């Protein structure tokens, strides 16, 4: 990953460039070399459509000795550089994956994958699907029946087809059509989701032809109608020039006159090492997961081998054809990397910003620069800790500063703001902010349905769930870890507990791989422990606990394709034994998948996960029942997962943070210290105790 500074304040410190690393993403030359080696397997006239050319991460058994040598200053063992490549022979269903040994300039393996295994979409393909749908003669004939005003612009939103087991073996796209405001057709940013149409073409990706046109149901049941003249509805725009903007909002500037407190060191052509407030870690970036963190340490102690958002699924509630198949896997079906925004503008992150860029691959095997896909910055997160000694009136207080690594992805209508956040007390937080525009469908006026909300005349926003899976590969003071959970239980009323007020905490060890849920009635709290390392004060194992919000598990029936495919959506936590290559909770290939290749299947092996190398999958989400306030653009919905130290330190690790002081903060108003009367007892020379009053 290359870097660029964007800052209104002094820039962050950028360290000197160091050599390539086993975790460094592929370089431009490595991407193109991988493509050429794979092309060399075929006759010259064979055209390939590359879907991904990305780092094949080395086996963990090789990387751990490398990291140990790196941190101890010893000679580094050699690890071969490899690339993972998946591709089609163009205009066929022949989908392959290959491993390219870049160190030896050879293709190690090349395998054609079987039926019902499909690649993700890509930008070139999406544009082609739009073109095929809108240029099809039958589709044009249906659009003509709408009798839209002259110059009206029709938009096609291609969706991954989904799965229901009915004639869906081929790789298909379901297109949903909309139009821009017919009274303002030249406005390219018109909110077409406020003007959905009833026509839905289906495109075959082998023949690149429309194979079917679905008529969308618009009533309260499955009934469909022939295309009828369209009733033009008023627009519902979100861009600022169509709003009456507030005039009483004054500037709020984030200024760091001495620059940021973190250091970023570029690791060869790609990859970054970030150091901040005792934290250190490597940053990678790939097509599917986007941002990945490696070798996360605090004050030199290892915490996590690898952290990433592994998967997400958005199943919709409409049971009618073709909406019943809407269940997007935004990472597996498209990719957080390829959908990442360019954050150069400086509005997405404030203060002294360090931007990281990446290089991904295109459909011809070329390298595609992705500029400013991660912004790194600090932010004030309120008070970190505080106490006032009311006897003296003295306040001790520090503010909680956070380091934020943020990436934003646009998935057609939706935006996800994804961030890793680190604080000065050893806590790591993963935050998701969901915003953007609701995926809409047409509905007849005067109709209400229980599976959606009417948000504009003729516009239905269907209920849907957002279910995420965060992959946590722990290394809490080493790689032999276990998952436990604590529960709080009331003591029985007896002679020891005569007033019935006592309660105790019981710890349970998770012995085998499985899926398991939180229980908020018992205050069930999950912890990742290393029992071989003990706290010097209380002798307890060092640990990190998981704070995850409650969420409603997938509502689709257990025998549905939705449930079979989203293998992470039925439990709060999965724990599995570590295996190289098991990175994606929904399976490697989610496009029209059938299930059986993800985390639920891995957990069902019932392998030992106690005091060994294991992986924890933290699943979380929201059930989005749309409000009219979510349209035409949705205010951010915020979800956080946190990892907090438990008996890892010998005291509050943020005690050494400098106190918050007005001469530095330069706040305009200063509150008066609280100081109340108190009583003290002072022991005299002869042991007598005297009481006195203090003001």
C-alpha cells in the first residue's frame, strides 16, 4: 500500500521504508507477473477474465517463527511469496483458481472448480450487465409500455441473483430498474431509488443476454400485472443543492498544531506498520476483506495474529418472487476492497490525516491503483478516566484519545463506514456505521405490507437484516489460547447469604469448536484467555473479553437457502480450530452459493479448541425496519464490537496518559471545581484519633 498525506495540520510521522514482509499485499509487478504466468497455461488466443489476484498468505507455521525473529532482531527466515488467482475463461462457466509461486516464477496449482461455484462480480461486469439489460429489445418494449416522459433516464441496478434452487445453476444477475426525475433528467445525481419501476430483467453471464423479464409484484400478495403506464411521482433528492440548508451551524475545526502522535512506516511497495501509544500492527488490504490488521501488539506483547471483517449478509424480508432471493454477501459477492471509497477529500476523516492507498487487480490481470482507501487519524473520545477527591477538590482526569483506521465502501445503494479503533487503555474496537440509500421496490398507492415501510409515494423499503462476522485470530501473549465465558448467578439464600443479596461469577471453558450465544439474563461474557501466562497481582490468566451488542439472529427458516448460505448468522460467537485458508465465515465463494463451506461447517468438526491455536468469529448486526426518516438517505446506524483487557495488566494501563489541561485544550468555558465540606480522622502520636472538619 502506498501512502499519501492529506492534512490541514502537520502530518503524521512517516518512518523510513523497509523491505517486503510476508503480510505485505501484492505489488503492481507481482499482480501482473501472476496474470502472465496463468495466461501462459493456455493458447495465445484464449481470453481470461480475472476475478482476483491477491496475496496467498503464508502458512501460519512459517510466519510465527518469522515474527519471533523479527521482534527479537534475529535473522529472518525466508518465506516464499505466493499469489492466489481466480479467473474464468471468458464467455464460459469454466471457473478456476490457481496458486502462483512468485518466488519461483511458476504456477503451483490450477484447478477448475465444480458446479454452483461462482466468482464475485466486478466493475467491468456490472457495467456490461447494465448495458445488456437496457439495450435488450424486449426490455425496451416493456419500458415503452411505461409511457415515461420524453428524455427520462432509466437506470439499471444489477443484483447478484441469489439462490432458491430453481433454475439457478448458471451465474446470473437480477436487474432492478429505476428512473431519474423525469422533470429533471439531466441531473445525474438524481435519487432514482425514489422512482422504482416494475420491470426486472435477468442476465446470463455466459451468453450476455437477457434470458427473462420478471414483472414485480406491487400489491399485498404475489400477484403481478402487465406493464402499465407509469404514474410520475415527485422526486426525493438528497444532494445539498436541492435542500434548504441550515444557516446557524458554525465551524468546528479539528486542529493538531504539532501533528499526530502516530508513526507510519511503509513496508516495501505495499503494507504499512503503524505505531501509536504503545500499539503496533501491520495494515494490509485486499479485494475481498478490504482492510486487514496483522500482528497486533501492545507494549511489545502480542494480542492478535490477524483481524478482519470476514463476511456480511443482508437478507431481505419480502417473500415474493424475485425478492425472496435478495440476500447480498457484500464482501463475497463484490468485495470491500474493490468497493472502497477514495477518502482524499478530507471530509471523511478530520485532523492530521495519513491516507493509505492500495493496488488491486483488474479483469485483464492488470494492476488497479486504489487511492486513499484507508485514512488514519486520531480523535478525542471524551473522558478516559476521572476522579475528584472531594475532600481536597482536586480532580485527576485524562481524556481518551483514539487512533482510528477507517475505510468506507459503497455497495450500489448502501454505504458502510468500517473502522478499527484503538485507545490508550489497551482496548480495540471495531465499528460499523451503516448509511446510504435504502434498496427500494414499487408498491401500489394505498397498500401497506407487514414486510416493509412505505417511505415515499409508490416506494416500498423492505425490512432487512445486516449481519456481520468479525474474524478474530487471537495471540494473547502467545498462540495457545482458549475461549471461556463468565456468568453471574445469584447465591441461594442460606446461612451464608441470609439476606439473599449475594451473587457469584462462574467461568465455563469452551472445549470444542461450536456456535454459542450470549445470554444477557446471566450476563454471559466471553473471554479469550492464555492460561500459561498469569497476572502478577491476582494470579488469574491474562485475557481479553469480547463486548458485542445483542442482535436478532437470521429470521429466515433453517431450511431456507438464506440460512444454509449465511453460516455465521445463527450464533453470536463461533469458535473453530485454526486452519490455513479458513478466512471467510460464509465460505470462499458466496455468489449463488449453496452453503456447507463456511464457519458453521467448520465448527461442526467438533475439534478441540482448548489451549490451542483457535479462531473466534464474532457475529453482530441490526434488523433494519426502515423508517421514513431513513429516506432519501439514511442517518448512520452505529454498531460496535470491543475487546477489553482482563487481568492482562497490573493496573489501569492509561495511568501514564498526561492529564487533560486547559492550557493545551484551550476550551472557551471552564467549569468551577467541585469542592464540598468533609470530615477527617487523624491518628495522633499516642494512637488517639481526632476528627476535624475541612472545607
